[in-house]
C-alpha cells in the first residue's frame, strides 16, 4: 500500500514538473467569467497604462512639454529607455487589456452578449492602435494563439484596427444588446451612441495617421468626424476617482521628484500670452487628484477636422474648426478669457494657407499635454520644430520589452527608439503637402 501511494505521488509530481497537464474534472460550482469585470478591468488598465509615467509622461518629456530634471525622469528625458523598463507596459497592453478584449469577444459569441462584443472590438482597436503607434510592428494575427506570435507589419495591423472599428460600429448599430446584463462599462456606462461616435472619431484619427505614406481621402475623414464626438461631454475617458483609483500622474508626482516644466513648451504659451498656461504646467490640470484620462476627445476631433479641410485647400473651414478647437480647449481647461480668444480668432483669420498648418500643429501640441496622441501628431507633422536634448536625433518610437526580446525570436531587433515606424517616413518633401 505504501509503495503504491509513493508511486502515485511520484507520477503526479512527474507530470507537474514535466509540464504535462493533469486532466481534472471541472468544478461545477466554478463561476463563469464575469464580462462586466473583464470590461471594467480592461478599460481602467488601459487608462492607467496610457495615462501614466511610461507613456504619458515619457512622450511629454520627449516632446519637451515637460522636463526630466533628476533621477529616472532625467535619464528618460535624455532618451535612455531600456527594454526592461517596458515589461510592465507591454504586459498591461497585451496580457491585461487586449487579452481581456479577446476573451470578451469569444465569450460574447457563446453567451449572445452582442453589445459586449461591439464594445470590446472598439476597445481592442484602441489598445492595438496605441501599441503599434508606440512600438511599430506588433503581434496581431497570432496574438493569444501562440507562445511566440509573429510580429505583423504595421500596415497590416492598421487594417486590423479599421476592421475591428467597423465591426464594433455594426454590432452596436444593430440595437440588439443580446441576452447578458450590461454592466462594467466605466467609460460610457453603456451609452452605445457615444461608443459609436468614439469609434467614428478613432477611424478618422487612424486614417489621418497615414498622411505621410498614402493618399488619404480627407473628405472621408471629415465624414467620419461628422459622425463622431461632437462635444466635450462625449469625450471617451476614464475618471479615476469615481473608480476608487488615484490618477497615475498625480500618484507619481506625489511620490517622486525629477519632473519639471520645460522652457520649450512654456515659452510657446508665454509668447502667445496664452491663458491656458495656468493649467498646462507639469503639475497642473492633468496632475490633479480628480484628473481623468481621455482616450479620444472633442478637441482632437476639431484639430483633425481643421487639418483635413486644410489638406483639401479649404481655408475657411480649416480656420473655423481651428478656432472651435481652441475654444473647446479653453473650456476643457476651465479658462474664460473672451478678449484673448477674440484676439486669437483675428490672428487665425489673418494666417495665409502655408502658415495655417503650423498653427494647427501647435494648437494640437499645446492641447494634448500628457497624451500619447501628441507624440503621434508631432511625428506626422514634424512640427513644432524641436532640437534634441542630447545627440542629434529625436526619439520616434518605444523600445521593445526585454521579456519579448528574451523569449520570442520574432521580436524585431534591428530597430531602436530613433527608428521611424512605418507611417513616419522621413521625407521632408511630403510634409505639409496639399492633396
């Protein structure tokens, strides 16, 4: 009997440590995955990942909107971003957010939870879009289906982004929520019309990202935006304190030092006598205890529309949407200065076409402090002109994480933070070309 028990134990340990799976009868009392918890967890994790030190503050330092004046921020400010420092961010984006969205999509088919599937498609597209814009080629077609997934070319990843957004819009437009109780949406609380508007705005965003590499139908961009976010109240955002979470920038600044204002960004505001300067310091509006993170927002939509009209040669509508964008930005930052705004409108009206695009780029740069989309638009427009803090190059992407470099032979190794991503070609003749 003793020998038999020892033999049984030996076999169990052998199977465990050799990697074999033990086939155990499932517990019939195990609760099924909670779609609401999966969704809220993915939404909150994505907001914290994009709105925290590794993304929001790092890109703001590289754009010289804020400065790293000591410790790790100073190293990051001087373009030292090591692969091992990216491990947690990569895990948040893939293992937490995109994996949760993938699970929701699969479970939604099993449970007829249609609205969950539609929202998960849009959230997945948003997470994937931010990831590829930061890193370049990333796993998509084989993600969560292989331990060493292939890294798809960014051009193909973008096709996947548009496909998921279209599918999400179609599902939510069908007005059939399915059979599962709707809960867990901490962004729009299941206002599907707002989700659809956000998806159309994202379609416009990602189409405008391609201005350097292909002919873009700018009227289509405008059409998307006309169906998209139309007020500050419709911004796609996570409010941290409502979800018992401390805003990541507030938390970082109150636990660490090494961040300060940047003279490049501050001088732009000072030279324009811009009243938003009171809100746009490194510890200003976005560093408050009641701060939120906006995934996509009304101000961005207006600046995109202004640029699209400019590229179509329509100065009237380009100027009108630029002025509306600045007005919305002032409202967002709780700034009320009618005289300054009136003077600014007169200034915009006086701008010739070749200067107008630079003003659109500057206003986008001013408004999108602590937002990764500012890093995208600066790379697209190559404006404002920035001088490297050290060396002769400016960062154009994030490094791949050390875990992927160690375990996945498909991870690209011929790039660094100064290597442009696919849509960021370095051809000055293509910058600010009317099409």
